[in-house]
């Protein structure tokens, strides 16, 4: 029997607003120094209950830069660096950071206090280190790399005794170059993981020989297939980075006029992952529709229902939704004689979890339960959370649309970006989980390369399995046959 969610995942009351939960801390920490508890030099930051909620872009940039007595909270660093690209390109922000650093450095040099100057330099290097580690892709831009070199050159001028600052900069630069090199190799990986070719199916009798290999000939264990799907999900989602997700905001913001050339590549990461969902749905439909015998089609449907159930129990909601979507495609859904032989109780439970009513309330309950399980996990097996990506993207976009970027006083609505950053940070935490299941190359090769039918071929195969039942279907069947014959 299918494990009900209360047995596998703790349930909590979920409304969309509660899904968002509390924002990133953003709290002012005691002892943070002169900028920690109030506004920047322009007096242009607003705090509420110790939380930074708004400010001018200039003041927010100044709040990012350390002083001798102050270092910004890490949640602020991540959130501001992530969200600032909506308003200013990273290389321009880096240039402004460099200018603020130079102004502070000149003041310290005028005081002739080498110890304080060296302390300030170390903090600047630490900020740059956090930036290059969190958002290395920002530095693929030549302008950003030039600005980085200019800033590090300035801060090393006070480091002539034992070279500790220089060593830290050298290590940071080496790590950055390695990260950029690794990301440049992702294109090769994406080529290998490209979508399987569409198979139009043979003209007319679209059915393959009964002996042709199908998914059951490669893997007949639903749990094993669910584990291999989870492997693929985690590999693909790991190529998505925080700044990619922020493109959801910046690409759809009418004020955005500073997109860099790399934006297309970043957006491709999202599109490639979204495309995997569609391919899996079409693969499920293909596997069902191309089966010749009704008995075997029934077995195929029940198999995928069991795979989807195992995906749910693992916490792989994206594959689960893709499988359900594939079985709900018209060419599969219309196979009433086949479905009449399927034990649909388990499928009904799965559809209940993915019921779109009340903004997918049931799914969000299960997701929150999986999140709680992940947070308390003792093993990597329990840490897996793979949300339905399309819904996650919609949530980010919804947050963006219901809250303005700017308040009436002209301030940036930073509270909005705390909320968006918290969601993205949580998503990135999920993507970093190491898959605990052993990889089966044979199964994965089939999942990633097996030809999938086009929509037309699916309907052809479906009609050959169970003939048209009404005039509309008869007309569609006739049109499809004519179309495919003409193409031949």
C-alpha cells in the first residue's frame, strides 16, 4: 500500500503565506560596529525591529562594505549581492565597492594607523572572498575581473611585512579561477544531457514490434527507477545557481536595462531543467502508448504509478509531477479500456497530493513535511527535497509581482528581497544534497536517450490501441494519418 504522507512526512497547516515563512534573519547583530545598528553615511537605511527593510541603493551599497569596526551580516551579504543585480550590473557594483574602499583607505592612511589599515584590508578581502564563492559567475565578465584586480591591488599595498593579505588574495583568486573553469565545462555536460530526439513513430501502424525493449526491460523495480530519476534530478538541478534564479525577477522587470551577455546562458540553466520535466512526461506517455497489448499497457501504467509513489516517498516531487503529467496527457488519458484494468487507488492518492486547488495546498503540505524531515535528517537519504520546479519558479515570480521593487519614498523594498533570497537559499540547500543511491548507467542511459514520440505520434499510437470513440476523435484520427502520410 502507498504510505500516506502522515506516515512518511510530518504534516503542517499550509497556506501560501505561511509557506514563505519568516524571512532571512537580516537581524542587526550586537557588536557589528558603526553600520550595524543604523543607517549608512547618508542616513538612508530604515530598520524595523532590528531588521533592515528598505534603503536607497547607495546606502545599501555602503552597508555592504566593511569598516575597521564593522562587518556586514552574512545573510545581508548574500541577499544584497543576489538582489542588487536587479538594479545594477555586478561589475558596476564592484566598481562602487572599490570606490568606497578607496575613500575609507585614504582616511585610514591619513591617520597613519597601519594596524587599523591592515584590519580594514583583511575585511575587504573577506568580503570579496564571500562574493567570489557565492557568485563566481559574476567574475566571468571582464569588467568585473578588472575591478576585482584593482581592489585587491589597493588593499595589498599595506601588506609588505608578512604578506598575509596577499596570500589570502592569491587563494581567493585561485579558487575563483577553478570555479569559472568548472562552470565553463558545464556546456559539455549540457550537451550530453540534451533532450532525447523526438521519434515520429513509423507511418501508420506506429506500434513497434512486441519484442522491442521498453523501460520494463531495463528496470522493473519502481524503487530503483525512482532512485535513478532522483540521481538525474540532482545532477541537473546542481547546474542552477542563485543568480540564475534571480533572472526570474530581473528578466521580467521592465526597469531592467542592464542585462549582460551571460544572462542567456544563465537562463538556459533554468530552461534546460524545465525541459527535463517535459521530456520525462513525454517519455512516460511514449512508453505507455507504444505498447501493443492492453495487458502490457495496464502493467506499464501501474508500474509508473508505483514509480511516482516511490518518488514521493523519496522527496523527489519534480519527477513525481512529471510522471503524473505524462499519464494525464490526452493520448494516455483517453485509453479508457486500459485504465479500466488499472488499480487506480494509488494513482488517486498521487493526484490528491498534486491537486491544484487552493494553490496546490496538498503538495505544499507534503513539501513542508519533506523540508522538516530534511532539516532533522541523520542521513543523506532523508535530506532529499526536490520541489516541483515550475511551481517554485511561479512562487518566486509571484513574490516579485505582488511586491514593488521601490517604495513610495524611492527606497528599495529590501524586505521583498529578504523573502525572495530566503526561498532561493533554501532551494540551493536542497540542490547541494549528495545523492545516496548507487548510479546505474544502463538505466540512466535509457531514461536520457530513449526516443520519445511527438504529440502526433502519441495520438496515432493511442488511436491504434483503442479506436476513436466519437466524431471528434474520428476526425482527429483521420487528419493525423493524412498528415503523417503526406510527410512521408
